[in-house]
C-alpha cells in the first residue's frame, strides 16, 4: 500500500510566528540565543578561547524602523546555509548542548517587519550567504486559503551568495528587520529592550552588584556552567539588572547581606540545577520602581525561562516570591527540555523532582520572610518607645500635659513601651548572636547577619535624627503652693484664673473628641495656645 505524503498548510507558519509569542520583544531573546550558540560553536572550533571573546551587537534605528542583531560567532558554511536557515523545525542543534535547538525561532521576525534578511560568513570561507524574506508576501499568503507551507516559503524566501568584501568580518551572522510594523513598536523602544534583556539575556553581572564574584566563584568551584556573553545594545554594554542596594518600596531602601547557594537534586542525588538567592532585610515584597528585581528566575544556558513569577506557585504564600531575588540555573545534564514558548518545561520525571527540590528552598525563604516580619515588629516596638520617650520629655519640659493625671498616664504608657522595646531588642539581639555560636546552621547564620544589619541600620537611623531628647530650656512655670495641681493652662500667664479654667475645659473636650488621633488633638490645642498668646 502506497504511503501518503503529509502536507502542511500555510497556517502552521502563522503558529510559528505570530502565534508563538505574546510580546514582539521576545524575538530578541530568540535571536540572541542563536547568536550565543554561534559563539559557543566558535569556541569549540578554536576561534576563541572563551565565550566572552565573542560578542553580540543589537542596533536599533527608530527613524528608519530598522533593527540588526549581529554576532561574531562561527557563521554558517555556504554549503549548509540553505538547509540550516531555510528549513523549518529541522535544526541540527543538540538540546543538551545548544541553547536553541528546534529551528523555529528565526521565523519570529517575519510577523513584525516588511523584510527580514539573514547574512552570514563562515570562518575560513570567502563567500557571504544571504537569505531575504519578503515578510509582506509571507503574511499575505499565510492569510490566503489554499497554500501549503512549502509554497509560502518558496515564494517568500530568496537565497543568494557573493564574494566577501573587505568590510565583511572574517566570520559573522547578522539578522536584519526592515520596516518594523507599527503594532510592533516595542521592538524600537530602546529603554524597554534594555530592561527586558537585562533579565532575559545571558549577560554578565554589573560591577555595582557586589555579590557577583560570589556567584561566578561558586560556579567555578563547583564546575557548573555560567554562560556569560558580551552583549552590546546600541553601542552600550548590557548587564544583568541585579544590584546590591535597591528600593523595596518607593522611598524604602534595602540591601543584600549575603547570598545563599543551593543544589537541587533528584531522588538519586544527581544535581539537576543550582541556584542563588539574596538574603536581604526581608522587609516586604518588592514594589515600585525596583519591583522587577523580585522573584527567582529560571535559566537554561543562562537564558531566562518564563518570567519572575514562574516559580511563585511553589511558595507557601505566593507573596513571598516577591520578597527575594535570585536565579535558578538548570544544568544541561538534567534532561529538562524547555517548551516551544520557553515559558516553562515539557513534563517529565526530572521536572517533577526539580519542582519538589525547589519547594524545600521556597519553604526556607518563607521562614526568612516570616522572620523578617517578626523583626519588623521588634523594630516597631523599639521605635515606638523612642517616639513616646521623645514626646514625653518634650511635653514635660514645656509643661504641655493637661494636668498631673495626664502626665502620669503618659508615664505609665512610656513604661510599658520601654518594657516592650527592651524585650524586642533582646529578641533581635538573640537572633543576631546565633551567628557566633559554634556549629550554627547556614540558615541561622544568614538570619543572624540579617538581624545584625537591621540593628546597625536602626542605630545609624537614630544618629541621623535630631536629638529631640537632649535637655531643652524649660518653660517658665508660675510659682505655686505644694498642693497646687500643675496644668497646661498655667502656661497662659495672660489669662485670669477663670479664663484658664474655661480653656482647660476646651482642651479636655478636644482631647476627648479626638481620642483616636492624639496628634490632631495636640495640633488643635497648640493652635489655641498660639491664638491666646
């Protein structure tokens, strides 16, 4: 019986272009991924000693609506160019060695421009190969009925070759998008591109990220890959966005105390991935302008899989995922295969075991988040006491209590606040002292560093504040007999005794009415005093 040859309709091409990505900007990940593979190939061929000798250049011209991505990797030999670049989903790349391996990512640009051009030269060759794709014709034929995928590609693709010119690099691969469509303006947004790639691309850590040497040192010591490439965006180097000091909320600053490193293993003890996460103050979830730093990001070949929220479902409370920053690097030997969209992995036993291993890390992070919340409470109690103490001394010095009873009530409250503050400081100090104990766990040592940093930050905070508790010139009080009651209205020396009694009643009405807002009551009373002179 004769076998029937399968025919793919043109709609399959739509799935591989517009249907593949939720945001046009993702095509930069695809092209940079291929560029890094070309640099890896150059290293294997002996053209470079290490990855950082290669480079990837991204150039965006908004006025011309033009984009180019060029690498100085190995290039594609002329004899293999048509098959390598022209075939769809027929890549010769290996999943455990190359970052891109399906052979579909290069189509990504067709949906977002009028013309897509690939140009390359392989090392040692004098021929420059070129594929020009008519994206307008491609999209028109895909939308028409009755065309096969092969017919569309044959009509839209045009191959050519020519002798290399002096200006051509010895080996390179370049992708060019001409006439970027209006609906794909994100491809021309330089700030958005840099922000996106600073998390997604396999770039190096920036110098202001002081813990970068801990990460590269860990990778070298444990002989695990940490692929870092020189990526240039519009003539400016690209680095990962991580920073040692950052805002966890607008106006609220935090910093990294140290890093925790973990190996994620399967049931047999084989390492599937390694990760680092930052031990910060764990004050709160990251919001505001630095919110993108939050979350542990999954990476394969140092290229991001998914986004900052990919792992949040594994936390005891999802909000804890935004308290922490870090990276999870899946090893090539793990056998985990990213799905076509690269937003997660295909289901497999290894994936299940990786998820189980990460859940344990997420539990540890959850404990740190709760400990951070407890430290917030401790510091709140300490600050409350300092605030009450300052307010009490100010009111005492200026005779601002309504009477002796009000002063005693405030004194009793201050005593309770002092006891709570002492207890809070002892608890915080106890956590900080754990790091000095022999045989302390890495978790407790990390928690101790966080507590110590909290205490030091609070002490520095107090130094920066005006010393409101310093002795001040006391208000002159009228002479009184031993049995006289001290009242705030005694400060109003211009008023008669009868008038003072009336004002005292007004003060008490204000205090009672605004019992839930003592600060407002104080402002009203102070305004009355100013008016009465």
